């Protein structure tokens, strides 16, 4: 059964370091959305749990069959426990699924936010294809999720796909393949660098060319590790693709196994709500298994 035919109302939640966003998902439609800013540096982990509940409450109704949540961390999928969230210091070990199931009386499924992005992209674009699929988000940081045989890769700690943490040059890939690159190396926000590139600023054009080379090496690392058939790239920095795409592809073409590159399909997302949609799709990902 395709996603379009799954006529079930679900809530998808995307938790970030500064806000929580949620939406009612039915089929391939998001019927209603809400969001709230969060106090990520509160010493009390229940403060943010309360902000998540506050975001879900206006969306919950008798037709909702489940809630899926993407969090920027590793997760015990079976128990719904979230561990050591990078941007929320107080979240060392939070039994989030148990708390929300008691509050809303529906099944709650939790996974890594990059996994939810990948699942959303796969569900919206490529759900009929069982080829290995990787979703990559380029934003303040970089995240990746792996879809294998139509489902999220069932790893031990919800930590596979963290290619951004692999050592690279003088740091890790995330330092060179996210908005951090422009901030650290050019003391500019990515948005400002894009404006300069559109005005043919030589330094900005050079910065994006360098960024593309680093991202090309990042994708080569994905090819070495999991050899996917398709990669979907999203996130705020992906909107600058016109300025880094050529150098990215040129670098990818130096991969030693030419057949892998020839068979690889790389696309850039056309969807603004992939993370929310993917979080809701955790219901199907778990129930179908």
C-alpha cells in the first residue's frame, strides 16, 4: 500500500535546538501545523517536555492514531528513551515516549531527526523503490539517515549515518559541510555568503567552490560506507546548490569505483516539511515491521 493510500491521521514532531515544530499528517498532506520556541538551556528537562506537549495539544484529536518525533540525538527505539541531546544539555536520559503516551493515549515513536528527514524524503519521493537510500540535511550542522529495503536501518543505537562526525582535515566533516564552514573560515553566515555569491563576489564564489569540494568528499565517504543508489540532500544550505554543485560533482567523480558513481542518483529536496512528514511516517516504519 502506498503512502497516499494510508488514510490515517498522525502527528509528526521535529525537535530542534531552538524550536519544536509539529503537524497533522494524513496520506501525503500536512493538514495543520504548529510550533513553539524551546528553552534548550533550561536545567530542568521537563521544561522542554512541556513545550513539546504544548505544541502537540492543539493538533491532537480523536482521529489521531499515533505520534512520531525526530530528535537530534541517539534513541532507544524500543523503549522510546532519548539520550544526550547535543543542543539540549539537560536531556541526558528522557523517557519521552512513555511520558507522551500517558499524556495523549496513542502510540509514540521516536527516532533521530536526520533519520526522520531521510524517511520523509523516501516516503514522499521514492517509496516504491527498495534501493538503498540516504538522506542528508545541510544546515547549522549536517545529518544523515539510511533507508534499507524500504525501512530505516535497524542499527543498535540509532546512531548510524552520523557521517558528519567522521574526522576530516583539521576537524570533522560537519566543520566543512555545513553552515559552520562559512562561519569558521570566512566569519560569515551562510545566508550572507549566498547574497554575496549572487552578486558575483569573488570571495563568496570561492567559498562555495571549496564547500562543494568538501561536500563531494563527504558523499564519497558515504559511497565507501554504504554504497547507496540514491542520495537526497536538503536543509537550509542546500538552497545554495547553484554555487557549489559543479565542484561537488567534480569531486565525486574522483571516486575510484566509477560504476558506483555512474549508478548514483543525487537529488535536492523540493519539500519543506520532510522532517515532520518523516516523523509521522515512523508509525508506518514500525508497524509494517
